[in-house]
């Protein structure tokens, strides 16, 4: 029998091979082909900055790599350049702020490596003693600081410290001192204090000649300090005065003290509200709100700063003696309409919310105030009584009187029936802050969030309100069938845009001396060893820091604009003649971001100030300042593992066209749609060509 012959002629076998190769090339797309450009090169145009965008809807696609890499004019951790990838040598990196400002050590198991969230500031020659229960605010610097007019400072007053012998030779842990700082690292004590040193209202016997570092108000802790202005009658663009309220001195108090310069403190009588400490205050719609406090209460009072009746109004100058607070009660204690229990150690935040996102003149806003957590309890004879304990509930109001409780972010019945509603653990004496754009309270501080609005438009109708952060604090009180009498501290940080849905920032692992967290503010020296430990009784302020954003070794006071690359790869070569090893870092960014009109000497930041620690720790006077990583991290992962964290407030820069979003967590639909269209087109092309050739042969 003759051997079997092929069913196809050689030409058809060759054609089949061509078809299979073509199909294989479609299945595994060429790495060098960009589907966004291959589909329709004419669809994407180039603007005057070199960004590729769609003329159909104006959406941003990418900035193309149109020129060869070149050596950067200045080195830096991200490759600072004039629009093109940069070559950075090892020496450039060693002199840049990369290691100090951006990178942190990983957990022993390798997790947690990423961008630094916080950095401990090094105290200069001057600082305050270790303490908790102090009060802080941001207000103009005193004249004695010899700083340019209008410069703002951090202010810190009072607090509970380690025991010391006071001016009257008594031993105490309460303080009546005043400090200020223009940077957060070096703090200066005001040692020439003035004011009402009168018998019966304060430290009358501390009024002695020469230096006077003791304030006229009684030593205290658990008080509040707020900067406030007089609204239409304000003397300047900044705040007119700081107002100190209440606290333990040693009993709960309701005295009011006003200062216009941090040096002279005028007694403004006693407020009509019940004496209290560990209350919470905030400025909401131009008025000073005082809510809660201990002894536990849930009443609400509102104060306005004005000129005393017997004072002559001067628009350019006032002394503290000319001003007074006028009070009115907004909500009575245990009012039937108030949904939250009496409490102390809670925090208040305000958030200005855009009702729609647009940039027109008729933009409408809604101002909200949030009450978060605290140590609370209904009266023991009240039907709602459920023990005295730390809480994790959240309430909001738009008028200061009518409050709504935030519901659990879940739909199942079991979850909705929980009394402790939020994802974060119940806590009190924690810190909180709304981190918004200093020039627009309705915008988030993170430039990547603004990018979502203004360029990418990937969130549809979702409005990215400024983030509200909470951190630290502790639990004390009843817990199930026992009572926690020793504070259980936390080392976590969370944020929310609406007060209901909360996102954890940090990674937390292990416990005790081996506790690991990506929130560096938890680092505390205990017996000479730095460990992570929970903190409470601290304060959080929104202020400014210096950062060498462009890596040129100089902090500029002038607004800067430059581009930042998304990623880089390194290569190591050895010089044959000398044996010297040279590492070159080449930027290979596919996505770029621009820093526009940013000042390196005034980068908006959060400051974590002093506090108390739990377990083996004690009081601290550490000051931590937030770093870029706070804006880039979720659950301990920087930019979803798909990007790098830019300098300043730039946020995440995605390193692949496949990912978009504030945290590089959203797939680029254009990329995948274009890729699919390209694959389909290739398949159709291969099929048609193969069919034609088949019949021709």
C-alpha cells in the first residue's frame, strides 16, 4: 500500500502556519505596541504641554515619550526634568531627600515597605516638657519672634506633665506655660507673659519683676485653645485672637481667657456653661462651638468674639482687654433631640463640601460639622444606658442643632444592629483633622484627588470631599462583661470623605515590643529602645513644613513648577580602568505629573504633638510631621503597588498606563478597551487575509 499523502498541498500548510503565527502574535501583544496609539493615532492629540488627550471628551491619556532621555539639570528622588526622562547618578540620590523623606523600613516579614508617612522632628535647643492634655492652635507669631509680619506659628499652652516644683514651691503636674514655634521642631517659651494677675481668678502671686514664664490663668490640662476672628469686624485677614476655655485647674473650670498676641492674656469672666474639662471645640461657620466634656455632658454652646461695650473700636488695633466672648446655648443637656450620649475626649471636625463638582461662579457648598468617638455614657437611670466606655460612633450636623448619626457602612441585619458602628475600634482622647487645600476648604489636599476631578474625570458624579483623618487614642471603660481600667492604646490612622466609609491607612502587625505599624508617630523610646506604642492625649494641627521637592538641595520660598516622573529603573556598570562601580537610575515613566506653583517652604502638613503612651511608655514631647506617604498609602501599601508617591502633596503617580485613580487602584478602561479593539482588529485581519489566500491557492 502506498504511503498516505497529505490532505493539504504544501502551500496550504504554509498558509496555515502563517495563520497560527498571526493568531499567536495577537494573543501575546507586542510589548512595544501601545494599544491607545495603535487603535487610532489621530484620536489622541497633543496639547501645548505635551500631554496626550482625547479631543472627543478632553480626558487625559498620557504624556508621550517623544525624546531620548537626557541628564537632569538637578538630581532628585523622582527624576526632576524639563519634560523628559532623566538620568540620575548615585551621587545625586545620596544628596537628595529620598531616604530621609520618603522611604521607611519594612516589617521583618518584608511587609510595610513603602513611603514614609510621618517623620519625627528633631528638637532644637528649645522645647516644651513632656505632657498630655495640652492645647494647641495655629495663630500669628508674636512680635518677640522677629519674624515677617503675618507669619503663623504653632502655639501650645498648659497640659499635664511629670511632677515638678512650681513657682509657689508646690509640687504639681499641671502647667501654666506658653510656647510657640514657626517650624514645629524648635519651640520657644514666652517668658515675659502679661495679663490679669488678679487674686481669685488665677496666678496672682506669679506676677513678679523680670521674666514671667507663668501665665495669669491657673495651671491646667484638658482645656481648649482656638484661634477666632470677629467676622465682618475682623482686624486683619488672619485670626484676631486666641481663646482659652475650661480644663482641670485642678477642678473642672469655665473661665475664659483671650489673647491677641500670645503674650498678654485677659480674663474674660466665666462662661455661662457648666465647668468642664476634656471638652471639644471647633470653629463652625465663623462661631466657636463648645460640645461635651467632663463631668459628662452633651450640651452645645456657641461663642462669638466681639468688642466690649466700653471699648473704642479700632479697626487696626485691639488689645486682649478690648475683646469679649458672647455665648448662647444651642442645645441643652440631655435634650430629647440630641442623638449622642454625654461624653468627653471626643473630637470635632468641619468639612466644606461641594454639592456638585464644577468651577463656575455659582458653585454651591454645604458646611458640615462632625463629632467623632469619645468616652461617653447615658445617665445610669436612662433607658439608653449601656455603660461608660469609649465609643466609635459618628454624628454630623449642618446647622449645629440638628444631628444625624452615621449608619454602619453595610447592609446585612447583623451589621446594622451593632451599637459600635464604624470599622475603627472605639476610642477617646484621639486626634483628628480635616486635611484640605489651604486655598480652598472644599478641595482635598491630595493633588491626585484633584487630578481625578479636573483631568481624568474617572469618578463620574462622585465628589471627592476633603479627607477627615483620625488617629491614635485609646479604649477605657466597660467592654462586654468586664471593665478596662488601664488605657488600651492604638497605633492606627483612618480617613473618610463622608464620615461613614472609613479607610485604614496603616499596616499593623504583631504586638508588644514587636508591634509594627507604618504610622511612624507611634515610635517611642522606652528604656533606650524605640518601639511602637499607642498614644493618647496628644493634639493634631494642620500647619506647614519645608521640603526639598525638586531635590536641588535648596528650600525655595518662591512658587515652583516642574514635572515629576512616575517610576525609574537602575542599572549598575563597572568601569574597567578603575574598577569603580557606577549605578545609573533611568526614569522610564509612562505617566507624569506636574507640580504647579508650590512653595517648598510651606508644604501643607499635619503635626502630631506630644501626648501620653500606654503600657511601658510615659509622657512624651515628640513632634511628628506628616510626609508624602500619608497621602499615598492604603492598608500599608503605597499606591496599590502600581505607582510611586510624589513629593509634597502630589500623591500617587501611577507607573503603568493600565492603572489610574488617586491611589492607582482603578483600571484604565481606555487602555483595555483599546487593547481589545486592537486584538479584534488583528484577528479579523488575519482571518480575512488567510481566507483570501486559501481560495487563491
